[in-house]
C-alpha cells in the first residue's frame, strides 16, 4: 500500500470510488473535481490517494479554514475507500498522512466535511455507519448536527413572482439578477453580515448567467440569494441573506423563489437547501421539508 498526492489524472478513479462508497450522494465527476483537484480553494498537498497493487483504492481531500472563526482548523472535505477494499487499514493510512500534513501547518483541530467555503456535505450523514465507526475509532467526537432541507420545484410554481418583485419597487427596492460589476456592493453586504460566505457567493456570481439575485436600495445591495455557488453541477440552493433593517418585507421570499425557479428551469424537480438555517422560513415559502441529517465530528490534532 502506498499513499501519494492526488493528481488530476486520478479524477475518474476517485469519482468511481466515491460513487461506490458514498451511495447516499449524487456523485458525478464535476462535483468530485470541484471538491478536490479543481477546488477553487485548492489545497493540492492535502489531496491524497492510496494505491494498492498499482490501483487507486481510496482518497481523502483535506482543506484549511480561511475565515476568522476557523483559521486554526483543518478539514476532511471528502473521503472514501472502495467498498471492495474497506477494513484493510487504507482509510487509517490516508487519515494519518492528512493529520501529519495538517499538524505541520500548525493547525489545532480537524473537522469532518463542514468546510464553509466549499463543502459537499455539512458533516457526515449519520447513515454512513462505516464512516461513523471509523471516526469514533480514530478519536473524533460528535459536536453538533447540521441539516439539509429539500423542496419540490417547477418553473411555473409561483405565477405572480415577477409581479411581486415589481411591487417592491414602490417601497424603493429593485429586485433582479446580479451583474458581475455589482460584486463590490455584494461584498460590502457579505463582509458586514456573513463574511464566511464571500467565496461561495462570488462563485455563484461568476456562473453564466450569474446565479445570484439581489435586492438593491438606493446605492446598496441589501439582500441576496444564490444558487450553485457550491456544487455547480447539481440542484444546490443558497446561501441567502437580508440585511437586518430590511427584513420582514417579503424580500427574502421573493429572492428564494427566483433562485428556485432558475433551478426548475434547468430541469431539476427538487432543490437541496443545505446546512439550514431558518427551517420555518423555508417550510413556509417553498414548502421545504427537513431531509438529511449530518453529524459534525471533530478532534484535536
Ligand atoms: C470510512 C471509510 C473511509 C473507512 O475506510 P477503511 O479503509 O475501511 O478504514 P480502516 O480499514 O482504516 O478502518 C479503521 C477502523 O475503523 C473502524 N471501521 C471502519 N469501517 C467500519 C465498519 N464498516 N464497521 C465497523 N467499524 C469500522 C474499525 O475500527 C476499523 O478497524 P478494524 O478494521 O481493525 O476493526 C470507508 O468505510 C468509507 O469509504 N465509507 C463510506 C464513505 C464515508 O463514510 N466517508 C466519510 C469518511 S470521514
């Protein structure tokens, strides 16, 4: 068995491993690439594969926190071992090497999957029993749980949506798709309220067309909702936020629905609302229901 750094040429192999091992997840090459070799927040020396008799049989992709709250934290962003080769010590070998590399960077803590700037799962879906046993075996402790919601979507679900958006103009709010040159104003809103979302929202804005709707008032952006900033290849909503002084006027509900309508227009029948958040807001405005539960595991390095 040999551990080496993950390379672009391993993408097909690790996608197949992820597909076999992460059976509860919508695995495709684009998503695996976005989490590993083509991650916008790339950490190439934290991507590792394990080879057995010349074949890649397992991988782990690590990451490092970039926000004020998590700068001393390393992450397992994605990890899987081919089910045909589990319980042979491959996962342990990969984890030990990742931990060594994170320790060498001076990091104090290791967390599993809840990487704010680029995540696929906000923790380990508790139904991955092998993952739970593996993490407990290696001294991790469950610290809290995160949830995803799901909702049904259709392109013509909210017939008067455009009219509702227009009505807000009488209150001085202009609702519409963001343009790339608006980034400084969007960034001002994020930095004042949700700095951890800057990378994800920036990527949503860079999509074609920009996957970001905003509410403008006077010369400011006061609310936003994004989709496919993370996990561009799938039906991924979020994040969204309205500045405190503009809440309670229905702006968030409209921005949410504009994003969901775009996902529906792409052909998706459901949207994932990850890592919630205001559960009752989503239940009310898009009939979303609580779906997956993710356990966040951490250990000191
Ligand atoms: C979690 C995973 C990566 C572990 O890989 P692995 O190569 O099988 O792990 P190891 O062989 O190093 O296991 C080390 C220890 O973890 C525990 N463990 C691992 N899988 C287990 C299972 N299915 N049941 C019970 N204990 C398990 C055991 O204590 C094991 O030691 P032992 O075999 O001597 O009893 C692999 O099972 C997997 O890909 N699971 C699905 C994806 C997943 O959960 N990914 C997230 C991981 S954070």
